[in-house]
C-alpha cells in the first residue's frame, strides 16, 4: 500500500512538472513570437522602453552617415500614455536633429490616442508621406542612400488616431512648420519671393483594408487582404500661425496582390496618385520617387534599388502638382536550388504621368514636367546571397535619353523578412 501511494505521488509530481514545463515552453514561444513581431515593427523591446531601430544608422547624400537613438515607452511602463523621441547627428552637415513627444489613450477598444510632437529635422523635398505609414517599418531603406534634396523644418503637431475597426484606421493631424530649404530655392508669387516660409496644415488620413481577416478572439488582423486603400487630404491655411500659403492636396494609394495556384508566385500592383491646388511650394509637390544619381557611367550609378521607386529616373529631374504612378511586379516561384539558396525572379513595369502649373514660380532649380508619360521596364533576381540580389532597368518611351547608357540602371536589391 505504501509503495502504491509513493508511486501515485510520483506520477502526480511528474505530471505537474511536465505540465509546468509545457506551460514554460508555451510562454517562451509566445515571448519569442512577440519579440520577432516587435522587431519586425522596428522596435527592440526592453522592460519599460522600446528602442526604435530606424534611428540607429542611416545614410544619405546630404548628411552622410546619420546616427542616433530613439524610442518610446511601452505598455509595461503605461498602457494609458506614452513618451517618445529621438536624437540624431549627421556627420557631413554636422548638425543635430531631434524630436520629442508623447500621447495618451482616451479609448482602449478603438485604440484612440491623442498625441503631440515637436521635430527639428530634415525632410526630403517632394516626398508626400501618408501619415498612417508610420505604422509600417522596413529594416533597410535603399532609396534613402541616394537622396540629396532636403529641407529643414521645425514642426509642432497634434494628432488624433482612431480605429473605427481593425480594417478602417483614421488619423487627424494639425501642424505648424517653419521651412528652410538646404538648396538655393525661392518660391515666387507675384513680386514676392519666399526663401524661408511657414505652413499651417490640417491632414486627415484613412487606411481601409476591407478584405483583411480579423481574429475575433484576439481582435487583431490575422491575414492581410487585398486590395488595400489609403486616402489623405491636406489643407494649408495662410496667415494662421505665420503661414504664408493657401493650398490643398489630395493623395490616394491602392495596393493589390494577385495570388496564383503556386502560392509562392504572385503579382503586386501599386497605384499612387496626388493632386495639389493653390500656391504650393516645391517642398510640398510630387517627385514620383526617382532613384538614379547623376553620374557619368552605369557602373558609377551602381547603388541599391528601391522598393517602389523609378530606378532610371534621375533625382530632381521631374516635379508635379498632379501625378499618377502605376508599378506592376510579378514574382515568379523561387528557384529551390538548395535549402539556403532560393533566388526569385521578378518582372517589373513602371509608368508615371504628371503635370506642373506655373513652373516659373520655382526659382533656383531646374526640372521638367511628366506630361508625356514616363515608362521603364526591368527585372530583379533577388535573394542571391544574404538577402542581396541584382536588378536591371531600362528607360523607354517619351523620355528615352539620346545616350543609350543613360537609359540603363543596374543595381543591388535587398530583401529580408522576419
């Protein structure tokens, strides 16, 4: 009898220990999954503070290497308010840039936040960003390496983020900026030229992903669906907080993914369009995402290809107040040569068309209109070695250049996913 009791106690202890081990394994697995998810969003998590990886090291043609630290408090610190900021230094321009801010949550079920930030930094001229895109992160921004046209800005902003549901996200932002182009630019209206100027803007943005699947238990997106839609309206008000111009902008983007029987092959189509009306300075116009530096030979222009950029279009070659781009990519099934070597062929076609009104107002810089329609075609062979690959692109059509070599771009590609 005594041995039976000892045996039963031994079984109970073994079962409890085994169950505890299984729970520990599950907890460790959840922790690893959360860590990888946060890393994929651009954060290295710690107990109270998440380090923002996008501020560690970058490079561009104006600042050279740009390095610093940034991050934000996490939910362990508080699930009701957050503090964020960064400080960076450019080794060529020898200037410090920084941002400080914070926010508090007013509604948990709809993830509604009211936030404030102050920035003293650089922004690429002609690059209109969707304010909701800050939710997305890439480890490496290849196009950034080649950018040389920036303007300084000091910006105060207040924003309200609100999830109507997980498929429909909105944000309202009010901002006031003082702008100083780093290049010799003046915006002329009538008899007055503006070399330094201010803007006061209201922006409202919507991100709608109607075909995404939601996990009802966790209330999170379990699978991204397509097409996806982004819409943003901007209004700049003259004479409010020392603003100099009245203008408005309407920006739209849709991304559609087509899957095939072979799940590893798919097509991706991105349409982007923008329209600016009123007295819009160059800083707020559209450049169609060029990614080609002005060097004499193809090999001198050998850099890194972007994700949705025009590889043969030279930087600062075109600006528009109305534009549309269509980028179509077809990803073939990877070549499964070995366990660690699976290169993938991608065919690409890009089209851009635009227009510019009152081009003579923009002084100190020379550029063209996209009214004839810009076209290029290319291919990529990705993931040849450690995420690196090669791409070649050819410029054809109305903006084909007389020197054949200038129509060709050969570059690295870089693709890595977690």
